C-alpha cells in the first residue's frame, strides 16, 4: 500500500494548500510588509520602518476601539452564553418528564426554529433591520410605540453611553440562536440517567442545571467562548451600517475593523491601516491562546 | 525516507505539523512573488503615451486612432450625459478613436487596483462616497497636469482659451499647490433651502440678518414644524459648511484660506468661534435631537413632507429629491444670514464652487485623449447637452444661456448673480480627508449639545496641528 502513497497525498493536498497560501497566508504576510510602508494604494510604497506603529501609540481613536473590544469581549460571550444556555435548558430539559425522559417546555420545537431565524439573515440585513428598530423618531419600531404612549423617544444610537450597548444587543440577538442549537446538541448527548438519578436524590431544576448540565457541557461552552470572542474582535458590518457617522457619535461605537476601513479606503493610508490590522491580528491570536489555556480543565467522560 | 511511518496512524500530529511547516517554507518564494505584485507601483511600467501631430483642429496633439477609456460615476447625474453627449462629441472629432465606456458607483473599488498595477483608465469621473482621495492621487503623481488644456484654444472660438470660457475660480477649484489637476465641471452653490410654497402660505420671508433668522425660526417652531436640521448620521459636513460659510462672512475669506493652509490657530480665529457659538445656540433651540441618527435621505424626505422647514445643502438637492418632492414644493435657496452689522462680507455672499471632479490619468496610455475629451466637455455643445440631460448648470459660461432651470437651481443661480464678487470657496475637505472627518464629528458634538463652541474649535485645531506635523500626508496650499 506504500507504493504511490505520497503522490496520492500530495495530489490531494496541492490544491487546498495552494489556495490557502494564495488567499490566506500571502495577504497576511503582505499586511506585515505594507504596515512598514507609507503605501497610499496607488504608486509603489516607501519603507518607513516602525513609524506606523509608533503613530498607533498616540492615536486616541485606536485605543478607543481597543477599549471597545475589551467591553465586547466580556459582554458579548457572557450575555450570549447566559441567554443561550437558559433557552437551551428550557428547550431540552426544562419541562416535565414523560416516561422518565425529560422534555423541553411546551412548543419547544417551534421556538427552536424561531431562535435560529437571525442566523439565516445576512449581517447587513440585520443591521438595516435594526436601523428601523432603533430609529429615533415616530417611524422607529420601539420609539414609535413609546411616542404613541406619550413618552420621550430613546435615542439608542445617539446617546454616547447607550450606543455601544445598543450595538451589543444586536450582536447578542444575532448570535443567540446559533448557540441555542449548539448547546441543545451538547445537552442531547448528556445521558438521561444522570438527570434521573439526580432527580431521585431530590435535586431541583436549578440544581440540575448547575450541577449536571453545566459541568457536562464545559467543552461546548469553551468552544462557544472562543467563537464569540473572535466575533467580538470583528463586529465590523453591524457597526459600519448601524452606527451614527460610522463608529460614532464621536467614536463611541468604533471598532478596529471600522478604523482600518476608514484609514485605508477613506484616508488612503493603507500602510497605517495595515499596522492596525497587524495589531488586531495579534490581539485575536493572544485572546484565542489565552482562552484555550485558561479554560483547560479535565473534561468529564461519560 | 527512513523515518516514514509504516501506518497512517503513526503519522503523528507532530510530524504532520513539521511537514506543514516545510510546505510553508517551500511556499515562501511564491508569497514574496505575490507580495511583489499587489503593491508594485507603476515605476517599472513605462507605458509610452500616445501622441499625434498638433493642428488647429487638434490643438492638444491627440493620436487620432488611440482608444480612450472613460469611467463615469453613476450617481446623482447618471451616465447618460457621457454616453449621449460627450462621447459622441469626441467620436465626431476623432472618428477613428474607439471609446470604451464604463460606469460604476464605487470608483475606488473598481479603479484602485488599476492604479496599483499601473494601468489606469484615461478619463475618470472621481466622485461619490467611494471616490479615490484626490490628495493622494496628486501626491503620487497619478494626475495629468491640466495647464495645457486650460491654455488650449476652445472648441467654439479658436481665439479664446478654454480657461476664458469658464466661470472664474474653476481652474483654482481643481488646483493643488497652484497646479491644475482636476476639472470640476458642475457649478454648485451652497445655502439653506426651504419650500417656496410653505413660506408663501405662512407669510414667511427668507432672513438676511441674525435677528430676522431667529425670529423666523421661532415663527416656524410655533407652527409645530421643526425649524432647522441636517442629517447627523452621514451628512454632518452639510452643517460644518454652514458654520464655515458664516465664519467667512463674519471675518472675510482669509479665514477660510488660513484653514485650508493649516495655519497655526486657524480654527481658533474669532470668526470661526463666533460662528460656532451662533450655531451652537441654533442647535440647542431649533434642531430635532433625533436628526443625529438619521441619514440625509431621511431628513430631506421630512422636508418634502413639510415637517422640516430649513435644510442646508448644495444645489444638487433639487435634482436628488425629484422623486419625493410634492408638486408645488418649489425649492428656494437662502444664503446664510449675516451675524452682525460689522460682518466683512454682505448677507448676499455665498459659497459657490465647481463640483463633480474629473481627471486624466498621467500614467494611462492616451492622456492627450483624456485632455481632448475634457476640451469637448467644455465646449458649448458639451455643456448645453449636460445641462439638458441632468438639469444642472456647468462651469461653461455660455453653456446654460437660455435654459429654463427648475425653481431651485434658478434661485441658486439668482443668488450667485446677486453675490457678485462675494463668492468664496474652501478646499481643506478635499485635501485632508481626516480633517473633514474630525470637523464632521465635532459638528455633531456641537450642534447636538455635547460640547461648546470653544471645545469645537479646539478639537478641530488639534487635529489640524497633527496633520500639519504628519510627514506622511501630502500638504497643499492656496
């Protein structure tokens, strides 16, 4: 069987590796190269060494964006996972026992489909949708109702201390459905006997959740945390389409991807934008490595 | 291959990783090869520009059979004026030339790679939200010097240079450090717009002085209509334009010149501060707070629905809103009112400029063809055709003679005539996009009540200083 194995393997690997190198590795490598130049995107770039990185240190907007990623990194996974876990628990094991088998709440099949809806929509459509929801006057979905009730409209995307949270709410809304499905799959693989045994010992629903479901779901949670963390480093489309003055008011909702876009395609500072991209690359990498290390824990075999 | 594993299972993760790394090393030359192509500038491509013999009919020396590529921004003015008017004119002059027409809504997306690879199209209408930064194009030597075009004899009268057939200021509007690189073709007047019908019905008159203006706004407010507003979400520059126009009226046109030239303390000049203070009050009293979250189309629609009375913009507004404007709305322009009796410029003064930029790529194959295309555009036939198609006046003085403009453009043309020599312009937003962004952000902060006039001028000044110090930004003066 050894004869001809390598040509066979290489034959299979050649196309994907080439594609990966051309479309992923090469652009990354090039971003590092461009970040050391003052390229304007038109003529040949000039080498400027670490100038762009030095400039990053004094760029208030850059640090503002990094800070927002910090908030997103904490809030997005925490809120999303909490809501998704709650829903998944209700959908899978939150209802009555039927014949010793735990069931979800009534209508759980229907809810499962409904929760998944946002996942099917393109991000840009979600952003446009929420423009309507958040619209600050009588034609907005929320403010229309408020104003009918004689209340003052809430300026969701305009008040600087509310704007970022309004964006986070959209990101959570969009992500929850997927994680409900992910956690549901994880819960389905937890053997029913464990629940049964716990119930016989007199565990309440709350105890079931914290003592049985959560520990047995740890691996899935870890994956969810990494995914959501990486999503927290993106958020470009929602911010770009939804926020006021792209990333405003006064940078209150800006994220690195928006600043990269602005510097490259509005200011024609491709070199500087690449330096930001490289910074983002290392931030994401550090986060992924840290998370995998910190959440390392013996998984329970069953 | 002595260490080759006997079974696939023995191919451990470590060896696999090792091999991947080896494959990566092999790929490195490929990477650097690729790396070379995306940023490779045009310095290595030495395309020889096509040239023909100069004659009376061909003063720019165009090669008669050289193909010409025309890229038009398909925005508010569409592309019909190019395909139906200008391209046929060129074709008539040079029947052997082949014209390749292309239109786009994202100029930068389509053309940036072409510039990067050294193969730009000859003639480009660089406009819209995704235009390529003019300052960068100039700094990188991508634009053809238009001096030869402006000095060439015009199509209609060989004894008249092209520069003498256009509105004064046209050449300057497209000049960078004194050299003309861009043709701004459409005559644009800025001001505050209102509905003639709404004003007539309520007996309101356009204001000339500041007290008249605030009285007018009070009157409008008492009718339950939002007196004044602009779109904070994406069009804050409409409002900084008003503030700076006001500043120019208060302190004279040098105020704007200092700003454009990044002079120290230019934004902190008294005139700018006074104007900002005045508009800060307008923002606090008469602007709907929700407008900060609206796009320009939303706010403009509200004006068409008679829910908003006054809206600052340029005279493209009427054409842009054609579909939504109710019958009898009648757009009218009011110049920004004076602040006090001691203003340096009269109340009739307006900011007017040539808008909609066109350029010829210096590194294209047939740049002379591009220049000739511009000369044809600037002929009376070219200008008339444009005005008939898009209903907007061009910079060609004889081009709109006898044309009946719709009420809005007619009123802005009347305002321009009334202003006489008190017409001014500003350039910093085209030269320094970053300063434009900062001014927009600061304007929203000012008009929606989060900062005071002092902080407004201070923060923009800070950014202007930073740009002045930034060696990577090409500087321009006028």
